[in-house]
C-alpha cells in the first residue's frame, strides 16, 4: 500500500482492531478515533496506535492530516455526519470501509470465508486453528479474540497479541506478512460487508432475519447471502448448513451440506456427552470418517461448528490434491480453546456454574440455552440478557422472549444502543412481557448484586453490548456461592 499512515474511524471494533494491528505490524503509522475506551483500544495504544475518544478534528495527530500520505478506514457504524468523517471526506482523503480494505488484503490469497447470522466467529477461528495444525501456516482476520492465538489477527500461522514479543520470537520479530496461502476470514453480513469478498471456500452457517435496519426484510437478507454464494470463485466450494434456505445458483462451484447429526455430506455421529459438557464424536466426510474426535470447548452447538470447520479444510485439502491428516485433525480439535465470550466459563462446580456468551440473536440464544440444558441436565438455568440495538429488539422481541423462555428464570438489562438513537416505546419491557418464565429488569450497575441475592444454580450472561463488563463481578459473587 502506498500510504504510510492509516487512520481508523471506529478503531476499537473487533474487525477494525484486527486491521489496525495488521498495519502496525506492517510498519505503518496508525491512529484513530473510537467512541469509548476498551480493552482493545488499550492494547492498540500499547502497540503504538494514537487513539482518542472525542469526535474532534483537533485531536487528530498533525502527521495524519496529509491526504497524500494517509488512508482513512471506517466502520459503517460511524455515521456519515460524524465530524471527523466529514473532515476527511471534504479534504480529499482516500476513504474506505473496513470491508473494502479486507477485500484488498484478501487479493492473491486462498480465501476461506465463514458467513452466517450466527456461528461464524467460532467457526472461522477454528478454521484458522485447523489451518495452523494441518499446514503449519495460514493467516486470519477474526471477529473475536482467539484463546489459542491470543488475539484477533493471525499472520503466517502465528497469533499476534501485542507487538513486543521476546527478541527473536513471535510474528513481529520474524517480520511476518500475509502469505499467499490460506486466509481465514469472518464474512460479516452487516451493511453487506461480505460482498467485498470473493472466497475459494465459503461456509454459510445460517441466514436468519437480522440487521433489518439495513436490509428491511428477511428476503433481502437471504438475497445478500445468495449474492455472496455467487461470488465464490470458479472451482471453489460452498459448505452450507442443512436446511438453510437461500438460492444457490453458482454453477461453477461444488456444494456440500453439513449438519450436527443429520446424515448429509458432513455430519457428526456417535455423539457422547463427557464430563463438563464436552463430547466425543465421529465426523463423517465424503468417502470416510474421522473417528474419536473431541473438541476442546463444550456445547453441542460447537460440535456443529466443528463439522463446518472440518468441511472447510477438507475442501481446501481437496483443492490442493492432498488428504486430511486424521491424527493432526483430532489433535487440533482437542486443543482448540475457543473464543473469548463464546461459551466462556468463569465458574464450573457442582453447586454453581457461571458462563458468558456473545449471543445477541434469538437463534443464538436458543442454541446456547439448549446446549446448556444438555450439558447440565436437570439443573436450574438463569439467563441474563442485554438486548443489543433498538431496531433488533423492535423487530424480534417476540422471538427473543421465546428463546429466553428455555431458561427457568430471566434477568433483562436495558437495551444497549450501540450506533442507534432510542426508538419511542422500544425497551426491554417489550421482551419481558412475552417471556414465559419469571423475568425481571435491572440496571447494569445492579446486576451482580441482584444475581448474587437470587437462588442460582447455572447462570449464563448474554449480549453484544457491554454486559461483559459485569463478568468479573458476577464470577466473584457466584464463585463465593459455590
């Protein structure tokens, strides 16, 4: 890239921060704005990025004010009327969306993209981990913090967590670049971002009604996924979950179906529940079976995600004319540590369980809660949920209530607005009125004390907002009860 400086509007987002880390790693100067400080912005600052948290052109470092030397990357969550965005637009800077930049970086790579309204973060992270185990390399831009790699960016098979590894060790010391080999990416449907990608292998985990503030209708969501499938490169592969209802009309690709345990091209069989919610199972692949698999993270829904990830690397191996190494595959599945805020346990004792999950769509909530029920049969489940976005709550409040009713008791927080202004009449009460089990609404600051005073057994917190800021306090209070 000819620019030596990159400025990010929304630098603290999970996808944006991965790009910022990449450019820091490339030796570019990086700065940016975000709405609020976070653990990610703290890490980026420590790695060399100059970050501020007010929309004020005067806070942009002077060296980033030359349009001939500075590229601007923004997230669609930043509104067009944002003061800094308007400054860059009015002064001739080259401005690109995050998705455009990711598309540029994907050029010349063997792209393995995971799309879907839920399940894509864990699946794409597992694809990156399997690539590492099976090929010794591979890069990734991830939508979550991988526990195995220690971050959301993988370069040449290495995780990047900070830019200062011990001398002679780690990717930064080795001067890694994105190789021309496999690149795993999370393909985000928000704002149709995934249509900037042209994958060689695409996984579609789901195509449910979501982001209706962008798409308007479920049919428009499904059409965007159909267009994503049309963009798979000739000779490539589509791995799509059995039952996902989208048009598949790309005649130049091979299509495979996968499922949890329904026989199709790729599926799990002989599934056995082990201690602590883990499972042993076989994975059926075209023409064979990988027997005796265990996954390093619990939950039946993650078995399904692992089937999709294995299908993806199976397709890549087929394109390369090689066979999967079954022993290496089993080892990689067993050593997979998962993603922060995806089925993340804080307390797990016979008397008290507390886990946190990023789920923020009704289907995700239902899948996680049914997984928890299978993991802890007969135990009482308390669900803590912070709705994310006024529009999503308005459009799906009945579905949220139905999913949350899988729990035995529900605690709701007020809606996390993210990029939105309030909508009159749209509050967490919309969901609470339709929940079929005992339900209450509390403020975030009172959540830990409220839950500590309740008669709890298995507690799960959900949400894509800032409910995770309560996790440590919840863990401390619930851990004391165990």
